[in-house]
């Protein structure tokens, strides 16, 4: 699956955020189990969507989790995550999953996860150097 990629269909131009979190290496299997779509508490994805998040994905390598968040362009990060923390079972979930994370007790999601800075965008690089490939070149056929 890794080299096949993941197909995503979003309805419009979005704002993307990327975050990371260090995981407890002794509980990686449990962290993955509870984030599986069959095991996650139903209130958690419902609350995430209610907060205005269009899509959220978690990726894991060794003892690091990476979160990709897709939102509308007018999304306000602090406001949305402040609201999310008040929704049904969200605080309970954060307390529950904290046993699988290297984070302080009682921290909300936005306090545990560290936002990452994007350092490269292929589209921006091609746009700025005006070196986009012509769709008719052999490399693009």
C-alpha cells in the first residue's frame, strides 16, 4: 500500500496543515488500534468534522505520528481547536490516547501536536522558475 499511495478527493481548494507527535514506543500497536476507523470512538471524527476540518489523516513511522489536516480557506486554527476541545468526549479521548503519546497529562490536542513548517512545494518551485513541464514533452506522455 505504501508505494501505491492514498487517493483523496476534496471538493475545493483547501488549506493544509502538518503536525507531528512523539509516540510511546511501547504502545504503538495500541495507538494504531484505537485510531483504526473500526475502533475510534464515533464522537471523535464527528467532532473533528463539526470543528470545520474537511479531512484529517495520521501517518506513523517508528515512534512518530504525522497528522495532515485539510481545512477550508477561511479556517481559524485556534478558534476551531478551542471549540473541538469542548465537544462530546473530546477531552476524554485526549486523556485516553495520551497514554500512547509522549506528552504531558491533561493536554489538549493542539497542545500536544507540533505544527510543522513546509519547506518545499513542487508547484511553487515550478511556478517560480517558470520551468513547468510541457504536457506534450516525452516525460509527461
